[in-house]
């Protein structure tokens, strides 16, 4: 999906916490996380990709990432993933 920026959420299998980020190349970025090349998630591996959104611009992606890191953004994600998180 060329031309998009992706906002993504990873879940640590180790501690069940989430990590939110954005990137132009989702596949490459996820590989960097799983290989331990990202300091903020290196110690939280293994990780799984549980959510992503495509945005048309980098500015939209950064705004969305910042929102998803807020209290209301976290509530949105928990509601969105409710059936996934409860099994």
C-alpha cells in the first residue's frame, strides 16, 4: 500500500502491554520490532501486531498516534479490540 502512513499497535506477549507507533513501511517496522532493533520494545518481545490504520499523510498519522496514546485513545482501542482481548 504505497503512499500511506500506518499507525499501528503492538501487544507484548510478555507483559500484555501495548506499544503504539507510526511508519511508512509497516512490514519493515514490524520486523525491526520483532528482531529487537527498536529500544522501546526490545525487552518486551515477543510482540504481535493487533491493530493498524492507514493514513493519507504523515501529519494525519502523527495526530492519530498521539490521540491513541491518550486516555480516550486507549479506551477507543480497548473497545475496538474488546472481542479480541477477551478471547
